[in-house]
């Protein structure tokens, strides 16, 4: 007997170990009015699995194209085409030739040459190309942007042919957008997320906070409660991406939650992860004097008076008007913590972001001495 769409998701997710993290499995998702045949370039990292799960829950047909190296056991029942984004490597894109899809989701494009190759090859056989870009593709993106900034000039490169993604990630994404639009003018959806958070985020940048509160002890909090943070839950991003395909929405969309006080994230972590945690707010200037740096030691936070605060003050009003919705912060914190606690013990031993307990304790002790001097 053939599987219905929910049985299929549950069976494939169980086989892949996906039931260990909260995704879309029990969300009561309605089927789309018109099922789509969707090709996903990538699909097995962080954003990809959430997007595939949601698309399947909506009743869409999914084909994955990737090298078969990352999380290759995910979605065993789905059709897979093994190849390479680089047409000059191995089978390249040959597995995509002559096949038709309603839409393409490109979650793995970082180099313009490769995005051009895939979008050009697929252009005659697909109706819509969704490219996952980044909010930092804008020129001077750290200044932030208000409503309507999707038309703001993109970042540029002295050498547009460079393929050094580590050095030029943001600007290369801008050139990738141009490459897709050149191949399929008027049929491209450019998705520009900010910091993506939630279950399966292997960077631990957001995850650090619920985990740190859950572990207890004396916790250092940066700056002051009304400093700023901004992010997008990976599941909200995935839902909006599928929504744009179902509604055939093209053009560019910033994807971030409205800027919130950092203290709101703290209160959520306290409530969800550790209501009795002991914590101390340490001023930004004291942190700087003690070699505690944003995005090296402290993630998800910016001193609202600092030059870097603008990077966490972008508007997604265009996407909101088009149907973007947001998961409550408590739910994001709760599900991220539950996912992390489902990982093997060895993976949980050391967070990949945030201060070590030793450095945190050292700075807290120094701040306590400083306060005593000022008293």
C-alpha cells in the first residue's frame, strides 16, 4: 500500500534519525492546493532538511541533487541525483540534463560560475529558480536597512572572478544572484536571510545561549538588556521559501525577525532552559577591555551604541507583507535545546561557539572586583 504524505515523512525521517529534533513532523500542516515537482540543489545540511520536510508535508514531490557526501542517509525514499555543482568535476551537472521540474531551490550556491552553470542548464526546463543568498550581500550591509531596502546596491568585488568563498562570502552571494537572474530573467526568487538559527544549526552561535542557561552556574550576559539581537528561525525560512514557490513570488526578500532586545532572548532562555540561573550583566566597554569580542566570544548580541549594531537592525517588511510568519522565541529556544540534547554525548561536551567556562569565570571575577572598587 502506498504511503500517504505524513506516513512517508515519518518513515523517512525515522530512518534518517530526524525524529530526534523538532521540525515539522507534528505541526498539522495542510496540503498545498497544487503539488509541485521541486529540485533541491543540496538539501542535506541545515536549511535543506527543514525545507524538504516542510515541502513533503505540503504534498510536493522532491528530488535531491548533491555529491552524496553530507548526511547521505537523509531521506532514503527520495529520488537522488548524484553529481557536482562544478561542471568540470566528475559527472558535473549531467544528471540534470533533459529533466523537468516546476521549481528549483538552490541552497548550495556560493560561486557565481557554478550558479550560472546550473541556472543556465535548468532554465529551459524549470519555471522558477529560488536562490538562497544572504542579507550581507548588500553594500555596507552592517549599516542595517529599513523597509524597501531590497533594491539597495549589492556588494562588489575588485576581482569578480574570484572563488575565494571564505574571504568574499557576502559579495560572492551578490554575484551569484546576478548569475541566476541572467540565466532566468524575471523567474528568480532571491532569499536573503540574516543569521539562521534553530535545530540542526551546527555552528552553536544561537544554541550557546539555551545550552549555557540549562547548564547553570554563574552566567555572563553582555552589555545591557536593551541591546539588540536579530535572527530567523530556520523553519520560518523554510516555510516562506516553499510559500514563494506555491505563490510564484519572484524578486528579492530579506528574511529576519524584527529586531528585539537582547534581554528578550535572555528572558526566554531563563524561562525555558533554566529559571533559577544566576547571571550578571557586564558592560560592553569592560568586555572590550578584557578581550571579549562580539562574534568571537559573544554571539547574537550587539551593543546598540556600537557601529556593528546596524547589522542586527534589518527590515523584512516586504516578506511579512508577502506571508512571512515567525515562530515564538520561546519555541525556538525550547526546540533548539531539545535538539542539542538529542545529540551524542561527545558532541555535547564542547560548544562550538561562545566563551569557555574558564574565560567566563575570569571575566566575571574581574567585573566583581571592578564593581567593588566603584562602590
